[in-house]
C-alpha cells in the first residue's frame, strides 16, 4: 500500500490548525495562536503555508473594542477536502498496521 500524506498538513502545528478549523466556521488568529501555544510569528508562518496552498482564507474585521483589527481564519473548500483526504489516508494506514 502506497501512503502519501499531504506534507502541507502533516507538520504537527498545521495538522492541529486544520483539526481546529475543521470543526468551526472560522477562528480568530489569537485563538489559534493560543491553542497552539506558540508566538504570533510561528502561528503566522504556519498559516502562511496553509494559505499559500489555498487551504485557508483570512478575513480581517474591525474590532470596535480595540484599535487592532481581528483576523478570522477558515478552511476553504479545498482545505476541507485536503484535510478529509489526509485523515482518510491516516485511518487507512492505521488500519493496515503499517
């Protein structure tokens, strides 16, 4: 059995981001950063890789309670399909015992 895991998703932090986003319409950047337990720059780096692949989209919205805009991240349809494919491949791999 040939196993080809999506290298874009496979990195642990990007896998965690995709898993978080797969159960939400969108998450705010700070929530993702905090859940990962990383700095802004590390979270941004991983989100950029996912964005460059077309797996996520970012929407910037003004926050009336703050001077800073908030960035909302969501999986695109391509990102949802890639994540489903990744998890299906992983399940097949685990079921095969390899």
